[in-house]
């Protein structure tokens, strides 16, 4: 499954990370490619400790 979150305003990262946690808990592998944000955010540091979730930032 591929989901893309775009647009102005808040909630995109929260929605994507919530779905990633649920998928990882179900044993699925998750890839998060994040564009525009260029620095590490604390929620991303936490997710890197969870198995089955890979995160890459671009931009």
C-alpha cells in the first residue's frame, strides 16, 4: 500500500506516523520518505528504534 500526504497545514506527519506504528505492530515493513523537512525531529528519532520502520528524509 502507498499513501501520500500533501498540502498546507498540520496533521500530515501525525497521520503518517500513526499509520506506520499500526502497520509495524501488525508485522508489516514500513518505509517513510519525507520531503522538505531537512532536520531530525524527535518523533523520527523515536521511530528509528522500532523494527520494520525505515525513514529517509529528502530536501
